[in-house]
């Protein structure tokens, strides 16, 4: 029996994110077990950028719940992520978790090409901002095989389930989870499939998902993004993901060699500015 992990990036219980994940799973079409976790239930502290999690005999030194979530992701046969839009962006709990994404590399063999779906939920139609980009970023950093990423709209808890078209779309997502990913239905990055771009002037663009640069071509009656792979990519292949890990380890070692010079260069700015610190609170 397949195990599907639903990651809910919303603090609202029985809200649209939670219920749409359950609706998607009803469309999978094969026997499975649904496990659920709510990111806001777990203690996920900010990354310290120490790189210790990259070494085979180490793990992240921060004492929190990260490892439990990573184990749940690795143990699942597939992942469905649902995240709400807060002020035109994905909920901050998702970003805090993905900031710790270097820990994914220790489980690369169990994560690479794990089937995944991404779902965004916004209260006002077309007011999701870059929510879908944040969801895609999470799934790509997780090294998943992303089958689809879709947006749903509804502000009140359960509102999106009142629309029959949403139910049908959810069931369709479920059917796609364990099937080959379809080809792009719209103009997309020729390297990663991303659909969010920064226009750099004239015909030059940069994909905001994989950060590679290329050109936009309007010939032939349709828009085509012709992207060029940079020498350093993060997740386009399993080997390139592991190569990025090696580069990070090399940077850690390089820092040790250059530490004196780096400290000396920064020291001249040490006394600039006045720090505002948290006010002390009276004990009750």
C-alpha cells in the first residue's frame, strides 16, 4: 500500500488547505494511506548557515523538529503540499522550513524523483502573488518529481469545496500523482519547467525557479523560452544536486582557509551603526 504524506502549511485546522489535500487523495484511484502533518505544529528554527548537515557523519546541530519532518517525507511514497497565500506570498512557515533545505541532501537517495503535487490557496482570485513559485521552490529543493502545481481560491474555511469544478480539479490532481508528469501546457523554462520569469531587457530572461538565463523567442507564432544551463545548477539532475552539495562543503573548507583575511576585512565595519535590540519584558 502506498503512503501519501500531506504537508499542510496553514495554521488553520479544517481549512481549505487541509480539506483540498483530502479531496485530492480521494481521486488517487488506488489504495493508499494518508498521513498528514501541519508545519505550524512543529518547532522549526531558522537556519544558522553552519553547513554541518552536509557532512555524512553529522546532522543539523539545531535541536528542533526538523528531523522528524524529514523522516516523514523520506518514508512516504508521495507528497502533497498545500500552502495558503498570505499577502501575495506563501505562508512564512514554508520558507522557514525550506531555508533548512541543505538537510535534504543527506536523504537524496530517498527523495530524488519522489512523486509530488503542489497546491496553493488564496482568498481572492488571482491574488496569490508568488505563492506558487514558493511551492515549486520547496518541491524542487526537495528533489521531487513534480506532477502538477495548481491554485485554488476560497477565503472561508471549506469554501473551495462548494465549487464542483474545484472538486473535479482536485480529483484530477489525485489521478496524476502516480502517473508520468504531463508536458507543459503553457510556455515554460526549457530546463526545469518553471513558468515564472524576470525580464532582463530586450529578449533576455531569467527563470525564477532554477535561476538559469536564456532568451524569449516569439517566432513561429508562439512564445518559447530557450534557456541555457549555467555551470552551477541545484536540482536539474540527481548528480547536479550532489555536485552542489560538494561545492557547499568546499566553501566550508575554503572559509577555514581564508578565515583570518575575511575577519580582517569585515572588522573595519564592526562599530558602524547602532543596534536596536528587543525590549526587556517584565516577568509576571
